[in-house]
């Protein structure tokens, strides 16, 4: 069982790294447009709530993936519960994002 778990973990990690390399390559080649991704609208400045969301979400996902890959699956083969700290971090950053959107409504 340990061999299967380690093999799946290595495969998932390799897949995520390959996916990241493909996306980075396409952004650098200009196939995927990334300009204005953090702006409120075309030609506008960077929206702080968007920057916060784009920093927090990958950290939460990576933290949970790390937790899931190091979980003890010998007793039951289920994903671990999401820690309260990660959940609060995600809820807080999404709340700030939505507050920024609501504050700019006219």
C-alpha cells in the first residue's frame, strides 16, 4: 500500500509541475495573455484585493496538497479535513476581494 501511495504522490507532483511549466511557457511565449490580470479594468492600476487573492489562493491550495500528501492513509483512505487556519485564510481573502468589488459599485 505504501508503494501505491508514494507512486500516486510522485505522479501528482510531476503532473502539477508539468502543468505549471506548460502555463509558464505559454505566458512567456505570449500565447496566454497575462497583462491586466490584476487590474480593475483596461489601463487601470493594480487592484490590491485581486493581488491578495492571487497570493493567498495558491498558498492555501499548496498547503492543503502538502497536508493531503503527508496524511496517514493506513486506517482510512480519505482526504484530511481542511484545517481551520486555511479555511479562515481563504474566507478572509475572498471577503476582502468581495468588499473591494462592492466598494466600487456605482
